């Protein structure tokens, strides 16, 4: 069921309209308003603060050293382990073919390395927003948009929409982090790292919706 946004003026109007009615009418009106508020989304500005936000572009598919070798896939791991076992078995058995096995293993490793060198690099995009709950109710989840603006014109050129299911207790601060393969704008490369990509963009974070632990919600008008 769609949520209903009700401002305080609605309640005032309702009670003014029933002024002069008897107590029974007042009670019925009060019950009606309570039932109406069961799915209400508060229209007042929430006590929440976007402390800071940022985005970054990170290389993926690599080991801890970003300039080291690539992570092996399942077939490559299996081939390497098979060659290591062959070498160990040859050592234990004093096999005369140990040198041949080592050459074959070295050739397999060289082929894997060459294949990865020919593959383009891939990048993921990390979007972060640090949120402070300055209100009195615990937050259960937040819908937030990371909006990108052209630095010269201030026109919107990109928008990422996220839902973060993070509990934020009253008075507490939490960093929301989302990692996806979608870039901020269509002009950001997926396979290359360009130094001036940030130079043309400004950004801001907009909180769109808040779901509280007590079952109530706030929705941006």
C-alpha cells in the first residue's frame, strides 16, 4: 500500500472541522486520524546530517598489490596445483622427467600471465556517504542518491540511487558504502584510469527516504 504524507496542517484542519460536535463525534474523528497515521510518512525534515561523501575508482580482479599479478580463475588455479603436484611427485620418486615437468609448468604459467596482460583492466566504483542520526529514533534503512553535477554549468550529469540497510542509533554516525561497476557518468571510463576525470565533476548526496526501527518513515516530498 502506498504511503501517505500528512502534514500537521491536515490534523489541525480535521479538528477544526469537527469543532462543536459532541464527544462521540470527537472520539470517532480521533480514531479515524489514528488509523490514518498507521502508514503515515512524516513530512517534516528529519534530524539527519550528511557529514561527508566521496567516490573513488578502484581496480578489480587483482591481488593485494594493485601492480602485481592478476588473481587466477578456477581453471588456472587447478592447472597450477596440478603442475605443483606433478613436480612434488617427481621429486619424491626421483623421476628423470622432473626437468621436463618443470619446463611444462613454467610454460603454463607464462601462458596464463600473457593472457592476463592482454586483457583490459576493470574498475569498480565505490560511493560513500557518512550519515549522522541527530534525531531521537533509530534508523533502520536509508534511500540516498549520489548526484553528479557539471562543474561548469551545475547541470546534473549523473545520479546513482542506493538503499543502505544500516542501523544508525540516535546520536550515532555511520559510513554507508556501496561498490558497483556503474560509473558516476557515461563519460567515466570503465577500463582506464584518467587523472582529470574528477576535474569536471561536483557532487552532492540527497537523502530520499528514511525507514525507522519503530515502523515509521520519512519521505522527501
